[in-house]
C-alpha cells in the first residue's frame, strides 16, 4: 500500500479547542468520547452527528442540558427518565412533540418539571394531571398559562394570580369575570393590558394614566380620545423618546403605524401630523422630481399605514417645496431651469440641480470640478494616442474556461471582468465646463447600472474582476466603487467577490497638479490609500497578493517567505486562486516609466524594473507550486510587459492597459484582455468566462492505494460539492488510478471490503482490493463509453430547459424544470416523460412538455413554444414528444418506478461528473461487446440484475 502525500493535520488539543469554539467541528474529525462530549457541551444538537454506538447516559445528559432539542437525537436504547427530566428542565415546552419523549417517560413528575420551567407547557399536560395545584404552579411561573386551565378549575383567585404575574393574561379571563379589581391588577402589572379592559372601565383618567406610563397604550384607548391635540402630543412624545427614528425598533414603528391607521382622515391629512409621520418614517418619499414632459413637480410617497403609495403633482415649485417641508434631499430637479425662482431663497442642500442653473444664479461652487475634473486635459500627452485606441471592445462573449465539458450540471463560477473605464475622460466629455459633485455621482450611478445590468444571469457566488485604470483621481474612484458596491448589493451580488488591481492611472492621483510644494505620496502610500478604501467597502484588493476561493488572502510579504510545501497546503482546499497586481512595465522598451505613464510616482526605468521584478518573483513563486492548478493572473499590464517566459497553458490571464482588445483560448495559452473600455467608447458592459468551483484534496497523490482518515474522506467529498454524512467504523481506502477515484471500506472484524457510495456501502463480489485498483481505468472507460450518448441527450434537454427559463439541473435520469416539475428520460428506450411531483410517490404524468407547462408553468409556456422552432438536439428531443391529437390531461401515478433507475444513474454520473466510482458491477465489461444492450441492460430492474445487484448495506 502506497504512502500518501502528507496532508497537514492538527493535534488532538487543537481539535478539542476547535470543537469548544464550534461544536459542529466534530463533523470534520474522528469521533472520540472526549471530543463528542466537548461537542455537545458547546451545542447539544451536535448529538445528531454522533453515532448511536457512542451514545452514553453522560453524553446525552450534557447534550439536553445544553439544548433541550438534542433529545430528538438520543438513542432510544439510552433514553431514561433522567434525560427526559433534564430536557424539560432546560425547556419545558419540549414536551409538545410526542416524538421526542416516548410515552413511557411521560410521567406526572415530568410534566411537573416542565411547568416549573415554563408555565405555558401546561398546554401539553394531559387533563388527568391538570389539578388546581398543577395549574396554580403553572400560573405562578407564567401568568399566560391561564389560557390552558380547564374551565372547571377557573376561579377569581387564579385570575388575580395570573394578571399579577403577567398583566396580559387578562386576555384569558372570561369577559364576564373581568371585574374592575382584576383589570386594575392587570394594569398595575402591564399598562398594555388596556387592550383587554372592557370599555365600561376605560375612563379618560384611567387611559391617560396608562398612556403616561407607556405611549403604546394609546393604541387601545376609545376613539373619543383620538383628538388632534392628543395625536399631536403623542407623536411629538414618541419623537422625543426616540433618539433616532431611523433606528426605531420594529415593534415601536408597527405600533405607531397601527395608531395612525386608526386615526380619522381629517387628522392624518393635517400638515403638522404629516410632518411628524414623515419624521417617524411611517410616511416616506420614494421619489421627488420634476417631470420635463408634463412640466410638473411630482412626489411619490409611501404611506405605510395605508399600505399604498400616494402620488401628488404640483404646477409651482413653491407649492412642491412647501409640501415636502423644504426637504430637497434626493429631489431630482436637474431638468428644471428655475427661471421663475431665486434659489437663494430656498434650502437646496442635497438637491440634484444642473450646474448651469447654479452658475446662472451665482450659487455654483467649482471646487469639486476644479480639483477632480477640470485639469484633465493637461494629462493627455501621457496617454495612449487616439489613433492606437480600439474604440469598441470585442463583442465575443466567452462561456468557456477551466470547466470540464463532460460535466452534466454547471458546477462553475462566472468570472466577470472589465478594465480601463477611464472615468475622467468620460466625465469631461459629459461635463466639459462645470459639474456639481451630485451630477458626477448621478452620472457614475447610471454608468455602474448600465455596466452591471449586462450581467443578466449572474449568481451570488460569481466574481467581478476590475483590472485597473478606472480613474486617475482618488475621489472619483471612491464615488465609483461606492456606487458599484451599493448597486451590486441591490442585485444580490457578493461585494466580497469584487477583485480589484490598480492601473498606472491610479498612481497619478496624488501628484496630478505636479506643483513643487505639493506633498507627493509614495507608491506605498498610494497603495495603502486604496487598500483602506477597499477594506471599508468590503472589496478584495490585490497588489502582489494571492486570493484563495474561500476569501483568504496570502499577502506579498507571506508569499515572499513561505516555503513551497506550506503554500501548497494553504491552496489545497481552494477551487482556484487569483494572483493579482499592477504588474508594471519594466520589460516594455517603449511604453514604460520613462514615458511618464506613472507620473511622478515612478519616473525611472530602474524603479519600473524593480517593481516588475517584484511581481515577477511572486508570479514565479506561485508557478513553482501551482503550475498545474486553476489560477487566474489578474494584472493591469499585459504579461509581455512583466515576464519574458511563455504563458502557463493551465492558467488564465486577465489584463487591460493596451486599449487594444484581444483574447486567446487555445492549447498554448488563455488570456482575456478584450473588455478594455478605453477613453472614447460609449458602450460599457461586463464579459465573463467560467471556472470550476470544485477542488480535489488528493490531486497531488500519484496512482496507488492509500489509507485515509474519515476527515479526509469528508473533505474530498466537500471539495466536489457532495454532502456526505459518514459515521461507519473501519479503514477507508482511497484508490487512485489515472485521476479516477474509488473509495473502499475495509471491515477488519468481518474480513470484508465494501464500496463506498457516499455515506452508504455496497457489497463487492471480489474481496480483493487490487482487483478493483487494476480494473478502475478500464471500468471508467467502459462506463463513459456506454453512457456517452445518453448523457449527451440529458445535457441537451437540460440546455433546452434552461433556454426557456427552467432550472435544467440533472440528477440521475431526471432533468428539473423546477422543484415540482421534471422530465424523466427513460434509459431503456430514450423516451421523455414530463411530470409534476408532490413527492417521490405522488406524481402527475403529462403526455408532453407542452401540456405540463400549460398546466403548471404558464410563465414558461410562451418561451417553450418559441423553442419548438429551434433545431438543437435538445429542442428536437422535446419536440418529438408532441403528438397530434394527444389528449392533454395529466395521469396520476402513485409509485416510485422512475426513481430506482435514476438513483443508479446518479451514482454512475459521479464518474462522469467528478471521476469517482460509486457503483461497481463486473457485467459492465460484458456490455463492451454487446452494444445493443447499453442502458437497457444497465437499468433494467425487474430481476435486480447488473447494477441493481449491488445492494445497499444498512
């Protein structure tokens, strides 16, 4: 048996410490009595992960002490009165679930302990135990237990006891028994019990007393008290007691909203009440703007207590201004000329007003424009010449990358990228004379929206790479990245997966004016300034750093000193890494620092070469370790500017800088520099390629047979995106042959070996590990060849389903349209069966896809009808099921006939998806010489032959 490549491990004390911090860490390690005990002490519900054979009385007691819900995982062989009592002492209402505590242990003592912990557990106490003493004890613990007291036990004494313990228990006092004495007792405990006080006792003095104690009580006063003065006083009081209305609690705001809902329109429409309602955030403006088409001022205001939007229109600005209480923040008035108004008479803070209007009225402040945009033209001589500029980026969209074409389901990330936006050029063109900061912000906001909206099919886990030259001005860069993060969050895109490197233009900013007295920041200071910005926004910034797919960054300093083996270990569980930095231009003999491309930050070729060598050193360090792994090299400058070596054919290179859009994806190299927006382009959008999200912790192992730990087995499956729960004992053997894996469990006690199928085990015909190792490659080829046509058909159907807006996920013989609607592809005859399933048993079979969509997914029906005109393989497969004159009604089927072959097929698909053999039968080899049998022989299950003979072992 071969010696395995060493995977770093941690010692037992480190494991214990990790478990004490997070009990669920027990899932990743071998389970010992000590570790299991520490796990349940940290979180009792980790008992779920602990095999029943390791359950002891002490372990289960600790689990239910920590979390009463852990009782549902206690082995019935271990269950005792003490465990049940400990659970209800922790949480009395755990007795509500009859499955957690068996009837055998549901004794009077148990129920007594339950109500002592939580009186409301009385709800679940059998009537035979609900004595007056029992009920009294429950009420003493929680007055609300009065709700569950039998009518024949109710008494004035219990009523008083309940409301004195919790005033809100007045709700459960029968209306006829709500005497003045009982009501006063309830109010003395909680004035919000006013809700349940009969109207005959709700005198003005009593209500005012309650309101003085808590303003929320106003919600329960008689309508006669809803006067203008009372309401005005109440809202003003709420504002006084709430330091910041924007962070008012949900319950308080809900209460204010309910009060407003009860008020008469005459009060709610009073301008003073309206102003207070806005301050309390129960009225909020969604939009305030001038409509140039209708030449009217419009407000759209959300009135939460009416659950509607109110639209108002005004002919005059002064009326508009008055209605919004002089608050022009976020008001879009950019298209209004203000010819009839003097803005000096209004508070225009936060209003979006044209700079031309402000200039005309002598209110324009040119400081922002002068500092950040105006002197732009001085820098044109340091830029790529216009004649070398490629105006538009290449229109090709890439849907390829480091992703296997054999994969049935898409297990990849989309990696979006863009570079060289050059905002300052675009801003000067948009605002050649003047602009306010708000005008610039609105321009950038629209540009960001236009850019991001081109990624129409992104997911939360996708990445966005920005390869520099966004702006030569730090303030403009700050506006851009702030707007980018804000918009990406609104589109459910993870800001932590925005990855940025600087371009040479970003190094200009602090030296833009070039005056001798100006404080010039060094390269390191500029980088730190940007590092601080990106850190505050949650963006990943790389400057000679390495990003792992789990979000961890290995810094330049670490990379310089780390040894190769440690770096390999750190990257082992990363699906991919991104090496990022500016790159620099030390190897470019014509366009380098001597041409002023870094301004005064870097002026000599020697310094340019130094920075180039620094990045190249890190690049070579990473290449020496991860040459065959999935690596993205993200730089601003192209590779030829910082390295003379050939491209690594296994890596993807992304860059900008040249303004000449190009890409290459062949056997020798892969690079994308084809989304450089440039100085003059009017279009902007994102492009993407794909990158597999799986990783292989055994990728450095040579062919052989290895003994591995349970932790390694789980880690391997986790890296492939497979969720496995494995609690069996025995030795796990990993067989690797030509990058195909097989996992075998060796039971020394029985002297048998089993094939691991995730967390299950299958019998094997031969008790010889070497037999399987030697035949793995041949078996793999046989499976792939046998099912290539069938898998291609599945993939084609899945692609067509995705075209119409469905899921297209493949599992076994089934392609999902959505959670309930599916297509079954019969491996025996290739027929397609559409069906709607409430469960694996209850299914409704439809004669064709058209009728299924018409009945269950009308929103996809039109797309499907358009698809019928298509000529792809998937389109034809689906069209082939539409027969003229078919009766389009569903047929109810109550069985699981589809799922047995589908489960087998799913196990086989692990081989084509992730190179793991999870089902084995020697008769596979026979089919190599009997091509006519193919899938029919493999999945016929009437006599449990072939693959089905590999039975699951419980």
